[in-house]
C-alpha cells in the first residue's frame, strides 16, 4: 500500500500538551512508525498554561500548523490569585463563588457552546482549507475534547469531501459537569444539535469507552479504542529507583472537586485514630493540579501523615516515580456517567508493577480493568472501611516485601498503544479505501 497522509486536528499539542495530548501523540508516534505522513492542525497558544517538550524525536517528522484562537481566560479565571486560573471544567466546582465566578459559569454554559474554545473554528477552518490544498491529505482525524475540534473537522470534511474519523476521549453533551451544572434549554438544544450533526457526518467514530452517546443511533460506525500505555515508557533501568523513607502513596494528574476521595479522607482519619504509629510512617505525594479544597481536607484528615503537593512534572519523571511508589492512587469522579470513565493514569500505573488503590464506581470500566489485569482493588467513594483495610494490608505486605498482586501480562498487553494504534490504522485505511 502506498504511503498515506493524515491531517490530525487537536487542540492539545506540544509544547501546549498536558494529559490532553497523550492519546493522540501515541497514535501519531505509531502512525509515523508505520510510514504515515502526519500533518497537525493545532493552536498557537493554550489557556492551560501547561507546557512540555515532545518526549520523542520522531515527532519532529510531523508538519505542524498553528492557528489563532481567542480564549476567554479573563472571564473564566477565578479572580483568586492563590488558585490556579483554569477555564473548564474547574470553574463549575468552585466554592464560595463571587459574582464574577457565577457569571463565568453562566457564560460558559450558555454562551460558549459547545465549549470555551469555540472561537478556534473562526481561525482553524480557513487555515485547514489552506492545509488541505497544500498537503493533499488522504483522511482527517480529530480528537475531542474540546468538542469544537470536531466541529472544525466536520466543516473541513464537508468542504474537502475527505473521509473523517472523529475520536472522543470524553463524552460531549453527556460529560459529567453538565449533571451538576445544566445548560439552559436553548443552549442544551444547540449543543445537542452540534453533537448530532458531527456524529452523523463522521465516517467513523472512535471512543475511549462505550456509553458516550446513548441517545444517538451510531452503533454501526463506532469502535472502542481505549486509552493505553506506550511500551517505550516502561522504565528498564531501575538503578535510579530510591527506597522511600516512609510508605509512600502517590497520585499523578489533576483532581477536580467531583473526584474528591471521601472514603480515603475518612480512612486516613481512622488510621490516625486507631494506628497512630502507622500513620506516622505514611506519606502522600500529589503531582499535578489538585483542587485546593481537596488539599485542605486531606491535610485536616491527619496531623501525623505527611502530605506534599507538587505541580505537573515531566512524563519521564512521573514514570520513574511510579516505580518508586509503595501504592498508587486512582480516583474516578462522581457523576451519572462516571462508570464509563477510563483514566489515562490507570494504564501508566499498570506497567509499574505497583499496587493500585482505586476509588470510584466498582461496577465501572476502570474497576473492571484493574480487576482483569490484577493490579489492585477498587472501592466506592463511600467505602471508607474498605479503603482503611486495604491501605493497612498493603502497608503490612510491604514490610514483609510481599507482592499482593501478580499482574496478568496477557491482559496488560492488550492496552499497549502499539496494538491500539494498529486498530486505528486499520480503521483509517478502510475509510480511505471506501472513498
């Protein structure tokens, strides 16, 4: 088969990457290794303020085009300089909001449809047409969130008549924050219209998990391609691994208020009350963006347990620290569709060989994956007793240098991005042949 060229539309790309770029960057990596040409349409800047360098030289082979975007960061910032300025979805979960924050929430829900990046399409669509004329791609691939990405792809697919595969890392109108912050009837109807039009137009749809679009009749053209791990991220050199002075539990990534691990907080209080000597030997390290209210509650849970909060670190450093952990924490948010959530972290934790403490729906996708691969246990947000017993069990096992879990390597290998990308490539090639 002759060499194929793909136009990928992603709001997140290096150096403005963060967790939003991980999935698409792994797909791109293995597309390039399979002799595809990759052209990327992204933005000139990002409201997140998170920057990171590409973690593999292969990405230099990509041709990257950047369009302007007008982001309403002034309106959507909290106004509190002590708290991180974020736009979406953190604005929905602030406590003690002032009039500016309330206005920001209302505007985000009802004026910025489908999302706070809606202005991007004003610039990305004209640039996208120029890219298509110049680069002559064989297919378009877009990844969401933000949903605006797929609206851009829809317009470009209609204009160019190119096949289009739409990728969804999260639901659109069924995303969790609308449960607690419903849009007005007009805005909701407009958002649903955007969603339906994009799903109808896309030649194929890939989703991280099932259940994203229960109201839409798209069964015949949807493929579940989960998140996963990159085999290249497996740290082979363990000489840099340093023993912890305390039993260390680590968490990586963002933790929004709807992910607040109530059962963990209660369990830590119980450990301090019943086993103060053990509490004194525990340390929690959080890396990333942790909601300030969650930080405060964790610190209040125990005066003996050591807590530290650090900002985002490089992916390489994160992978090294997972290997150095005694226990890894995973939290799934509380929402109507939380059982469909499949965090990227669980796959990165999976290859560390360290036990995982999961908090979230025990009948959900993340819990099922943890059980199938045998890397840890999951507990409901209300099951503080279960979390309490689990932490003590892992703590005691670590003293005896005893492994509680032996991961199922055959199950783990199913989630390698090398294998997942092969699924995507098969879909892309089929869509190109159909056209």
